[in-house]
C-alpha cells in the first residue's frame, strides 16, 4: 500500500466529499488549514515570492479571503471595476497586509488618452480607502489592448506615468503594470515591456493559447513579473465543456495544472468565490507536470473546442481578407449565435456589416485568414457557416 | 442653478434621434431604454454623441471585463450604454442602463456596488452620488451616470438627468415582501445586500440577504439563506455546522430561536449563531454577545414569516 500522509489523506477525503478542508482548533490555537500553497516563485524582480495559485475576483464573503490567506495564497487581484470587491478585501486585508501582495487596477474607462495625473491619483486614493490600506503593491492599467477603451494612444498618455511616479514617491504604489486579454494584447503589452513601463503583466492565457510565449520570454528577460488569468475562460464561453466535468474527472483542475506545469507564468489568478473552490484549486498547487488523466481531460476539451476557439489576444487574421470581411467579428457573432443563445443579437450585429464585406464571399475563397491562423481554427468553414446562420435570420 | 437646469437636457423621441440603420439593428427593449435617454438632436443640454452600444449576457465581459460575472450572477439581461456631450457645460457623460431579470436583482447589483460612504439621493428606489458619478436603481433597471470633468454644475446636471430617466422608467418597485424585515435597532443604514448565491462563501447556500449592525464599537451582521423546503434548509444547516466544526468551533446546540441550530465560532467572524426557521437559515456573525445575536434573530423571525408560513 502506498504511504499516505495524514494531510494527503484528509485532502483526498475532503475533495472526494466536496467539502472544504480545514483543521479544527486545538486547545484554542488556530492551526493553519491543511491545504496550503505548495510552490512559490519569484514574482519578477519585485522580491516577492508568490504562490503558484493566487486569488482572482468574485468573493463577496470576507471570510473566504481570510481562509485563502491562511492557506498561503499571497497575491490577490482586484480592481475598481469589480463592484464591491475592493471593499470586501478591505475588511480582511489589514490582518494580512504584510503577507499579501495586492494587485489593483484603475477602472478601464478612466484611463483615456486625455486623463490627468490628478484624476488618476484621486482614483487611487478612493481605492486605497476601500481597501483599507495605505498602499497597493501593484497598480495596473486594466484591460489594455481592448478596442472598446481606445487604441494604444490611451496607454501612451504621459499622465499615467507621472501619476505612477508620484504614487511611488508617496509610497502608495510599489510596482506598476497592466492587464490584457484583448485583441491587441500582444501589441500593447509589448509596447509597455519595450518601453520599460511595466513591472508586472497580467495576461489572459490557457492551455489552448499559443503565441504569448515570445512576449513572456521578453518580459522574463527584463525581470517583469508574469501572471496568468482567464485560465478557464473556456468554461465561461458555455461551450458545453461542463458536460465533461463528472464526479470522476476534474477538467477545471486540469486547466490550472497546465498553466502551472507550463512554467510560463509566475502565478495564476483564479476566481474562487467559495471555500469549496479555494480547496478545489489549491489541491493542484505545486503541480510541475501533468498526469495522464490531465492530458485526457485537456484532449477532450481541445477536441471539443479548439477548431472553433479564437484565443485571447489573437489578431492574426485581422486584415488578411481580400474582401475586407471582419473575420474576428463574424466569428464572434457566430459564437453568440451558437454558444450564448443570443441568436437575435448575433443576427443584428451581422446585419450591421456592409453587404460587400459579409462572409458570403468565403465559400470560393482561398482563405488567407485561415492560413494565418496559428491555431488551426477552421476559419473558412466557420465563416461560411456563419453567413448561412446569421443571414437566414 | 437656473442656467444649469435650463441647459441640461431635452428629451427626444427615439425615432427622431437615431439614424435609421441603427434603429433597425436594436432590440425592442434597447429601443425602449434609448427613448428614456438624450437623443442626437436635443436642442439643448446633453446630446448623444456616439452610436449607442448594446450588450447581452454573452458579451458583457467585452464592456466591463471581469466584473461581468457578478452582473450575470444577478440576472443581467441587457445593457444600453450611450455617450453624451453638453457643449455649454463642456462635459461628456456616459449613461449605462442595465436591465436585470427583475427588481430584486436590480437592487442586488446596486447594493453590491453601493458605496455606503457616498451621498445618498432620492432618485429611483435609491441612488447616490460621488464626484462625477451618479448611480441609482429603479424597477428592473440599474443605472450609472458618469461625467467628466467633475464639478458642481456637472453634478447638478447629472442629478436632473437621473431624475428624468427614473421618471421614465416608472414608479419605484416595492421590495418589502421580498427582503426580510431585518430589525432596525442598530442596523447600519444602506447596508442590506441581496446574495443570490455563494452566501457566506458556501456554494450550497443561496437566495440570501445580509445586513450590518453596530453595537458600540462592534460591527456585526445577520445573514439569511432561503430554500424551497424545510428539509433542504435542515440539510444545509447540518452541512454548515460541519464546516464550522472543521474550520472553527461548534460550542453547543440550541433549540431556539426558530427551530434551533447551534452556537459556535469561526476564525474570521468570531461568535456565530445559526438557526433554521422553516425553509430559511439565519446566521448572526460576530455579534457582541450570544444574547444580542439571539434577540436580533428572534426579532427578525417575528417580523418576517418564512415563505412556508406565508398565507
């Protein structure tokens, strides 16, 4: 019989039962929870040793933060945009302030090409008050590379960097950075890295994402901390992946294990609103290689969605079409139609595309868009399908 | 002030304020919301300066990124966002109107984002303002207005604009029967929250409410969760007790208030009193004393019968 430590036994039992795993108080002393972060890495050149599993948004219960931090999770990602999240964290943060690295982010619409230094510093003060602290460890630009918020001129506004410098001088901010999972992620994060603007980058990535490696390599070479997010965005895309999640399988854990084993990032921030989710995700901390079951789960996921799934930050097909079909937009509308059950919305959006630029051209085309796709997405086939689905409406 | 009021906004019928192409592309519900907002051809005050944007549950993340999960959790259905400018004020405003599943969920997302330190306003069911931002909820709508640059004239203009939008939505919803009648003594104003899921960070507790209380320097809270049947509530209470026993301490069983439960403590909240009444769980967390917790729970149960007990 394989030797099994008490903690390993407790962990396995609790996970099987789906109950949070903590250890009772003995003689009034509070023991740390049995599940702990098991691997730490340097977070770039910040001097912080960060656990491989970090906390994302979604908590509404302060006790969950308390539990996360007692489990050794020592980085948490929040932002002004995550309604109420800063306040909930602020209820717990003073108790753990020196033990937790706080990544905060300005509200994305605030950061424009014309925003002033004063407005940014005022917003920082509002966040500090909500967080119940005098400083954040990293203040980030939120969601750069996202067309909704503007182009690269937005992050080239000198006021941002003046505000960061001032905040550092006032000891309200220790490090700075940016988050992105938008179409222009590689361009805008890359610009910040090339121009030495960021200490830490927070990037959307998962096991189906390729192409971010050169960016991460460049970041690492400069000592920039790297954090993964959206590691399970596939689930949010409602592609019926949950059907693969049975009692005997845990595809969610496999997604996280892939990120950990890839060693591409210093840590991964994961949304965990409940005690149960903290335990589920902490159980894979320390992973350095994937087991056979993990490969099986990921292969199942990949088979289900890879040929259809446009990866975060990818814009390889943009501008490839000789007919100016907005390939990424059409594929997104198709996703609304098929996966989000938003047929009317998808059709209305498709209708807004000029007739001369719709995917009706695609059937007889050599599909340079597909040739440019680094992931093997069956672009032409999907565009032809999209035209049929969306036009029929 | 008269200048401000005179310059704020003239309502424009949607059909006259939109380009034909844009109107054809919008849903009926989005058109209805747009009719409440400034149009492109307003004679004075705020004028819509960009095409409206409409988002559904499937793509809300494109608009508000990681915050979208929370909105979807509160039954988000559709967002209409418009950008307006006021030449006289030299200001630009964005108005975001979120349509939620119902009034309770509109209240829920509003309360989730509510800043208890803000200045509260009598607009819609409830609203508040902070520098350059005004937020309120009314009916099934959660409305956010933001303007730059900030300033007293712009703030006054946003107040008038918000009031006009609210009037067009209709009279405020009455949630008195939906929200538990938490005892008022010691209750922190504007602290009631609706928690559709993950109540107390527990995946098996849903359909809850929470309110904050103060007693001297102690701030504590009362939390509820509701179930379709008493048996389900009993099972959930047992599960919660097991959780508390593993993470903290269960001191003893109690036979009342309600149908009883347990007294214990956990590492974050300290004292904990949890009871069941019909299909409801009520948990007091961090109360200054066991007695205070039980009295407040008892008062709550006396003021609001569980759904099973309602006629």
